[in-house]
C-alpha cells in the first residue's frame, strides 16, 4: 500500500461518488478513471459508502456491492475506508462484508435515529467492532452529545479516529483534550473548514473535490501539513465556488454539484437519487461552469 492506515488517517479521506446508469442502477466501473486519477495524485485514503456516495439513498445490498467493487478498483493501492451505518443489524452486516472485501477500516456513520442515546451508540460501536474486527473512525455530525459522551465513544476498543463534521473547532479542541492522544482527529467538512480544524489540532480532512480535482486537494493538504495557512487559504479560495454550489438548498446539492461537475468533464456518474436535488438550477450550473472554466479543469 502507498500509505499505512496511520498515515492515511492524517491525509485526505476522499469520499467517492456512487455512479448510477441511465436506469438508476449501480454502475461502479465508472469510478475507475476517477479512482485512478485520485490515487495517481497522491490520495491517501479512498472512502466508499460515505455521504458523498449517497449512503442513505442506497439499500444495504447496494452498499455491499459498492464496497466489493471499489475494493477491487483500488486493488490495494491505498487503504480503503468503508462507511457503515443505519440499523445495528445493517451496520454489522455491512461491516462484515467490508472486512471480507478488504477494507482497511470502517467509518461509522452517526446513527440518525431520533431516539438515539449516547450510551446506546457505545453498544452500537461494540457490536460493529465484534462483527468485523476492523479499526473504526467515528463520523461525528452532531456534537450536542457532549464532550464526555464523545470521550466515552473514543474509549471503545478499535476506535482510531474521529471525522469531525460540525462547524465547531473549539468543541473539537475540547473533545481532543479529553480523549486518548493517539486518536486522530480529521476535519470532516472538506477543504474550506480544514484550516480552522488544523489550527486546533486536527490532521487531514475529507474531500468530495477529489472526484473532480484531486490535485488541488493534495496541494491544500501539503500546505496545511507545512503550516502554510496563507498558501492553503489561497488554494482554497480558487475552489470555494465548488463548495458554495454544494452547500445550497440546505446542502441538498452537495452530491449534485460533484456529479454535475463530473458530467461536465466527461466522466458521467449519472444523477443523484431523491431526496438530493437533481439537476442543478440554471444559476447553480452557471456558477459551476464558471468554476470549471476559470480553473481549466479537464
């Protein structure tokens, strides 16, 4: 592998789209040129079944298919992080399939159940760990559970990192101080938030941009690793329009923007599934087209 798991966790976690054909069925082989380009650019860790991969629009059978197919495409060139979630039985099944497919670690989606209890998530994590025996990264999208609960989750055996996906750097710093110092804290809100998270001790970040412009993601990572915040912010300013399109409609165009860009660049991965927005509005598409032209993307 190009990177060890420990190195990869502090790098870029590139969240891959889930390609669909004209009938709305999975078309995973359309990822081949996207994965090849990202890995050639230096991507540390591809991620399958993440939110940019429309995890919640997939059936568990489809998610199982995607992890098998993507593992074959990656073919050991980098550690593969595989998302799991939904009901505890679905999560355990997908975790087992992911382990059998060759995933290096699991990304545990924070359960969206309206009646979730923090101590119930501990049991959830232990069940997933028992099912797969793989290292785990927690995907934290709601920090309202509190620092003490986050520390309890990080104390579960097998937890190696936290993907911090809330816009609260100071809470990240507080949680990091309360947990085992070996836990890796990863910025989970893509390139735009990465400098703020780095400033309080995070390492690495997630990226949907790697599907479209992986070279820029790697340049931003290199600048942050060198503590060159001026250069990182300059590089981010040139791709910020892409993230602005993705953030529209209550983030309902998050994946739409990525897939529309891929379509414009001749790497068609199909549309998004409802409830994501599709297609982009005329004004959103114009902004995306300007971003592509201004940066001469190919």
